[in-house]
């Protein structure tokens, strides 16, 4: 992780923020940490700082449940959002991931696992508790998610299938490596997978099942 990365903790419980900050300083000591206790405070931070990762409790003052997540993802598409919540049922986790979260960390998660989860998201992967995110719940809209990939995301997915690394893809497309990671996170979210290996497997399954996806993926 580079020294320029900024992480925002948006939670209105001082003790939890303090504990989370202590963990982040210990595990990611090059990151710059920012804190918000309300949605208005969070909006100001996101507007005036180049934030890489947001750790968000959807119950902070001013939040409107998943509408807050949806609004943040629409306004700040390049920011990875991890929901940190005291509510940890599978339905809530699935909804958070469906609405654009890159990860979901229950507040009951051990500190060492929280650190691993955050590291995974910063590396461009998705993270949820084991068994928490059921891709099969969304199979009915799976094909729509494939079609919802942008042309750039289609291209990156195909380059994943060719075995290219993020750095190589960034060079080929003339983009920053961090931008490739952001696209990768979105691709994983839309496919309902956790990493590029699963994304390639899913791509191959789709191509085998429906040849009509070939031209679509190449658009």
C-alpha cells in the first residue's frame, strides 16, 4: 500500500473509531486516516480529499440505510466502500454488496480478520465473512450484470482471462494501476465473485453456456 492512500472511518461511536484507528495505524502505518461522525462530515471529507477507502457504518447520523451507500457509489465511483456494521445477517450483507460495497465487515469480526479484510479490498478484491455473500441469491440477474459492464470493464475482464497482471493492464490501457484495481473491484461486484481467478472462471462458464456473450464481451 502506498503512502498516499487515505482511509476514512465513518462511525459515530468514539470507542469503536479509536479501536479501528489503532488497528489501522498498526497494520497500515503508511496510510492517512480521516474520521467522520455524521453524513455531512463525511460528505465534506469525500469532496475535499482524494479518498481511497471508506469504512462506513450505515447507522451514523444522517444516513438513510442503503440509500447512503448508493449515493456515495454514484458520486464517488473510484472510492472503495466497506460496510462495517453491528448487523450481520446474510440478507444485509447481500444487499450491501449488491448496492456497491466492496466488502462487509461485521463489528464482531476479530481485529486480525478486519485487517485482512481491509488489505484484501485495498488490493482490489471483495471481502465478506465466510458464507456471508451468496452469489446464487442473485443468479436471476446475473446476465444483466454481465451486460452492465462498461466497454473498459469488458476489456479488462478479457485481459484478466489472458493472465495479464494489473501493472501490465495499466500499461496496455495507459491507465494508473490504482484505476485498474478500481475497475477490478467493480467487475467482481457485478459478477458476484471475490477475485480475478473467480472472475475468469465465471467468464469461461458464461462463454460456454451462451456463445452470444462472446460479441457482447468484446464490445
